[in-house]
């Protein structure tokens, strides 16, 4: 199969789902995608240097809500030139509040959003990211995994403007089971390097897609994994590229 896209989560899956007839991951046993949410400062200081050191690429779901995107722009521009994906996590990271565990949801509460307000935020973030990296193809991650405003799936009006969307449901799926607008992922929090590697081994056994969802890597978020564990995973992936489809390149 011709490699035409870099390791963009949706483009990666889109290429495989639409171009493979034998349900294999580019001729390999499984596929692994590394995703990082919220556009944290540690993405620039910890994660990207770690990825670059082993020649792997990541998908970074960026929101302006957390750290102030303006100050990060030079770093994200450099990351894009290195082949990392800058992806859409909305401007203000709106989630549905009003339940236990969602006390952090304050000003940007989906209960008080309209679909138009949310789609405007998605389109606005697409424009911001295009100004940074010049790209038009973009993937999306649902903030907090929330996909609806009341009973309406807010992704529907903007599907044509997004390659794919990642959710938070933990599942390893075969290539014929992947829903491009609800890609499953495993939220990582506190696992050891060996535990992360065991997940990759499971994906190999199942001939499945494994999407890692990281927040903090060495700090900055309550959902966190150590630098040591993250680095051990990256080294394992690099050493096993013959069996694992991790990235592709511009064609």
C-alpha cells in the first residue's frame, strides 16, 4: 500500500480502513497510535523530545483552554515540521458538568451549549491550527469523551471538515470494526512501562488497533505517566517496528 500520510490518527486509520482489502495493518500485526491531550507544556518539553529521540511521531490534541496557546505557537510550529500532528480538541474544551467527578467543569459546560456553538469552536480551532502548520486535514478528540449536546451528536455537522474523531472508550478493535468518528482509546494514568508494553503485546495477539491517550507525561496533569514508563514504551515500539505499524511518511 502506498504510504501517503504521516502519523495522523484519523489519516492513519482512514488509509488502512479504505485501502486495505485483507484487513491487515499495512502488512503488520497491529497498529499503535500515540495521542496526547490538551496541548500541555510538557508535550513540548517532555514528550516531543522523547518521540524525536527514537524517531516516532505523535498526535497532539490541542485546546487553548489550558496553558495559553499563543505562547506555545513557536514550539508547535517546530513540532509540525518534525512530522507530529497538531489536532483539534476545540478552543475551550467544553465538557458536560453537573455530575460527580465533573466539578472541574465551570465556564464551558456542554449542558448550556448549542450545537452551533460547539461546531463554531471546532471550526475556529481548525483555523487556528491551519495558521500554525498550514495543513487542512485535521483529526478531532472529544473533550472528556462527551459526544452529545443533550441528545444530539455535535460531530455530525462538521464530519466533512474532519478526517476522524477519537473517543475515550477503551477497546482494541480489528480494522473492519473501527468507526472513524468514534475511535477507541486507552486513557493512561499511572501505568508502568511494562504494563504499557503488555497492552501492545495484546494488540499484536489480536491483530488490533491500540490508541494510547496520554495527558501528563512526567507531570502537569492529574492523569499522569512517568517519563520512565513513557520512554520504555517508546523504545519497545521502536524496537518492534517490523510487527507494529506505528507511523508512515509523506508520499
